[in-house]
């Protein structure tokens, strides 16, 4: 066996693959979305991230952080809507004041 064949076998030997069956569609969609948004479609790094954070007990904190961000955005939108309703519309020329 020549040197090139040895190197080729070492390179391809390290290549890993993982197939997961019986995965609920919603879970798969969430996983793919996370991979697209945060990991440039790299499923391997997405899985590693999830596993590492799960192993260290930080996965809940990650999800909680996303939840807190969403709650903050909702609060800001609600506040903007409340402020908008308090703003009085300017009168147009010729409008009469209804009392």
C-alpha cells in the first residue's frame, strides 16, 4: 500500500455520519431552522452546540434567553401601541369639535 492510499484511508476513516429516524416533524423543522440561522446550515455543529449545552445544563438558559428576548420585543410593541393610541389626531380644516 503506497503513502497516498494510507493518507486517503485515514482521511475517509474519520468522516462521520449520523442518521436519526422517528424524529417528529416539528422537532426536525426547529433543528433545521436553528442550523440555518445560527450555524450556516451546519447540522454537525448545531448538534454539537445542543449537546454541549445540554451536557453542561446550559440549554435551558439558552432557550430562556431567546424567550426573554421575545418577551422584550412584545413589551416594546405593546408600549408603542399604547403610546400611539394616546396621541391625538390633529384636526383637519373644517372639522367641528364634538363635545
